[in-house]
C-alpha cells in the first residue's frame, strides 16, 4: 500500500524544502522552522477536509477505463494543484479588483494581507457557488431511485421515492439559495443568487456533457462513444468536485497564514495525499468491501454544503468541518464492518 503513496511523500519532501527555503530567506532559521510547521499543518487540514472527496473520487474513478484514470491522476493533479489552489484564487481577485492577473500575482507575493482581504471579500459568492454544486452532488445521490444499498434506511428509501420527481434536487437547491438571501447584506444578494445559479448550471453541464458525444450511427460507434462519454464526463465531474472542495480550503488557509507560497505548498501536500487515497481505494476495491463508505462520504458532502451556506453569515472553524466529515465517514465505516460481520456469521 505504501507504494501508492510514494509520489505523495516525494512531493511532501519537495514542498517542505521549498517552505524551508522561503522561510529562511524571509527571516532565517526561526522563520524556516515556522514555515515548515505551517506547511505540514495545512497539508493535514487539506486531507481532513477532503477525505470524503477521495471516497467520491474513487466511486467515480472505478467506473472509468484505465486511460481516463491515468489522465485524472496526472493531468488532473496538475489542474487541482496549480489551477484550483493557485490560479483560480488569483482569477477571483482579478475579477473583483479589476486588476490584471500579473498585478494580482505580484500583490499575492508582496502584499499578502491585501490579497487575502480581496479574496475573503469574495467569500459569499464562492461559498454559494461551491456549496450549491456540492449540495446537488449530495441530493442526486440520495434521490437515486435505482440505488439498492441504503445506509439510513427509512430516510433514503423515502428520498428515493421523492427522487422519482424530475427536477426535485434543483428545486431544493434554488429554494436554499433564495432563503439564504434573507440573511445576507443587501449589496451581496444579487451576486449571491447569480453565484448559486451558476453552481446549478455547472452541475447540469458537467452531468450532461456526455450528450456532446452521442453517436447515432452504427452500433460499434455508439459503444465507442459511450466509453468516451463516461471518461470525459467523469473527468470533468471530478475536477469540478475537487474545485468545490478547494474553494473553502484556500480561503480557510488564510486564517492560518497570509503567505501565498506557504499556502500553495501546504495544500499541494494535501491534494497529493487525497489522490493517493483515491488510488488505494480503487485498486483495493475499498468501496466494495465497505458498502456504506460512499454513503458516509456523500452525507459529509451534504453537511459541507450546508456549512458553506452558513459560512456566508457566520464564521465556522475549519476544524469543525473536518471533524464532521470524519465522523460521518467513520460511522459509515463502522456500519460496513458490522454488516460484513453479520454476513460472515450467517455463513
């Protein structure tokens, strides 16, 4: 199993060395030691916040062919690390301030407090966008009428019946967005609604991307198209899902440090270990061995979506988010173990 984590450990060593060098040039050995500590703390925080992400990644990834699995684990990690944890926050600040991305990049390096202020000022829009997407991930899971395995049996069977009604998940998401406006400042309400609706549109687009590759010609063409659709659709879905998780993590990291370089290397460590956990779960068939683990991850995602909504009106410590996610996954894992023992005892 350690073999799957070898690249994560290599990246960790490189990131720690970068943090040490960055801290040393800023203030000698004391700052170097502090930079290393903060980097490792951010890495652990990212893993704790994204463990449920790894479980859902594995559930989607195990349905993809080997080619798309490799693409996700190579190109996907570059997008996750550099795209969502470095470039995307810069793009957000650039849009908010009207400055060019080069100017914003210089601001991040030379005026980190100002950069953090602009990024934090966009928290409501980011939270509505990412929270709505994650809410739909949860709702479409529990509203799946074809799902045969139920963890919270009574609730999930009722939800599955409700899910037979077309559009019920989107209806609930829209209601949540509109209800939240009552608690937001007047100046933020329109942009918040637009951000939430953008999250819905993105989810629908990613879920429907396979329609772009439909083939109505010969049977073998359709079969080939199906394999391509599941690969492309799955890849885009996983990248957007990772982005939704990373939004809150990036902003939360500024509560620990304003140093963009340290945030970058710390979150990179976490992202690499999340990918390694995904690989382990796919290769070892973890989700098949523990039948309720995927359920626990989706419940954790649902809670994270609600926390992101609530964070628009109050501060919620990242440790609370991480502990709740771990609690749901831990409960699902325990239920899976109990189920496996019961099945074994019957035989």
